[in-house]
């Protein structure tokens, strides 16, 4: 397997045929690692793909390699990157980094003023986020939109999150703020 055989791009409606496979891999990965990735239904994945609010990685032969999507909150003042998954045979080859970069720039293009955030329990994702200019923040700094927290309901840690009033969890919240990044570059 060579990463040069992999194409990473914004989704198109024709990619919807991979939705069931992606949904199954998300669930299997969460179970295997004992962590709380919220389950995404094939229908929700199809919706994101059809909107062009996702990034997919495929081999030249059409084999699914990876997926990530974006979710808009607060009238586009916040955008979350969610559901990052890479097929087991393709992990540790830099695919996740390339996909995160692609979704980051897709988000900046579609929602240039939005604060970009994500929550994760994985160190690898935190490192990728840091390279993209994201920094750790408290949960009170990310969207307070109830629909965001509903996506956590399938997580094994949801009850802990709920018990703290959605202020604390095992996940780390990280955010990119365009205004801060702009000021830092001056």
C-alpha cells in the first residue's frame, strides 16, 4: 500500500455508496478501542456527502480509505470536524493528517469567519489539530448548540458529560480561531 495511490478530496454524491462501510467501520473502531465515537448512521453520512461537507480518501481502484465531515453550528459561527476514520489497513501512513488538512481548508473556504473546533480522546488527532493551529480550549468556549451534544449520546462517556452539565469530559476540545490566527501572523 502506497499513499501515492490514495486520492483525498471533497465528497460528491457518487461517494454515497461508501456510507454503509464508513458507518460500520466507525462502530467497529469505537468498540475495538473502547472509546466513545458516536455512531453515525449511513443516512447521516449520505447527507454530509451530498452537501459536499465531507472529505473522503479513496484508492485509485475505488477502495474506501478514510472519511471525515464538518458540521455547522450557531449560524456558521462554529464548524466542528467530526467522525475522522481511516480503514485499519491504511492507518499510521499519514492519511488522517492529509484528510484533516483537506477538511480544514474546505472549512476555511466555505466558512472563513467560523471558529473551527473538534473534540477527541486521541493523541494523534490532537497533534494533527495543533499543526493546523488549533489549541486546547474549555468546553464552554466551543458551541453551546444542543444539537452538537446530541451527537455524543452514543458515546460510552456520555453520562459523565451530561452529569457535568456538558462542561467536562474525557475528550479534549481544540479550536482554531481565525481572528487569533490573523493577529498572530501580523
